């Protein structure tokens, strides 16, 4: 799974969770490396294991000639408390890493295969993510 090599702060503040009111992204909105891309149409928080499962589902369908790029990286630690633990006694321990995705961000890119194979692999990758996505061409 994707994790940063080093973080400045072990725990972050929670931040805004209502992603319906968030403004569209301004960076990383165009397909740069491949010929097709998977673009987010809604906002949300994606964990590292969700990115990894989407990447596996997409690359499994591509074959040997296809190439897939991941355009996002989880750098935000999230914490969780154990099950059946009462409130209070501080914040939970860091469990993993995630990132906030805003609408319009290109998440994956694909190249080196036919249009049908590229769209099918991006569709399979998009089903593994907790946000709404669409497939865009260069």
C-alpha cells in the first residue's frame, strides 16, 4: 500500500467532511500521461488500500502491453479507536493514510491498449473507489 516515507505530524486534525460543498479541483484535471483517464465527479476521502485495490483491478485487465499511472498519493494520516472502547481518553492511534479527492481530479491514466480495453479497465478500477467517477479521453 502507499505510505509516505516520512511525515511531519503523526496525527492531523479531521478537517471538513462535507464534500458536497467543496469546490472543484484546479490541479491534476487533465490527462497527461496516457490516452484515457479516470476522473472523479464527486468529492470524498480515499484510503490507501482502496487505491491499491482499484489499481490491481485495473492492471489485471490491461495485459502486458498496457500501462497504468496513479496520479494521486495518500499523505494524510487517519486515526481510529479500537472497537467497544468508551469515549474520551484521547485520540486514537494512526491506522493508515488517505487523501481528500475533489471533483475533477484525474485518479488513474491508461495507455498502450485498445479503447475498449482501456475503458473496461478504468470502469473496473472506478467500482473499487468510494466516489463517483467518469472516464475521459485525452
